[in-house]
C-alpha cells in the first residue's frame, strides 16, 4: 500500500517528537551527532522507529548517511515501496 506524503510526514514527525526533535524549527538542519549529541545507538533507534512507522526499510549504508532530521524526512518521503 502506498502512503501519501502528508501521512508519511505526520508519522515521521510523531516519531521524532518522541526523541525530543522538533523538525519544524531550525533543528531540522542540525547534525544528529555533532549538534544534537546523539550517539550511534540512539540514532539507529530513531531511524528504526521511523522505518517501522512507515513500514519501510533502508539499506544500512543509506541509514548511516543520514545526518540531519531534514535529510531523514526528505529521504523517507521520497522513498518508494
């Protein structure tokens, strides 16, 4: 089942808010590790939870290349099943 972009965005924002991220603010361009202080385990948890919410799975290489909330949102909205 394909999901529209608005539904995807709502799901991603809901997950990010659980991690203390407000992706609508200037935080959306902040680096997960350098600016937000996420360690790799916490970041992996965020990405896993977003994947789970959207019923999608990223490659490991793609998951490790995402550096900011904006990049994560953009990639997940453009991702096609």
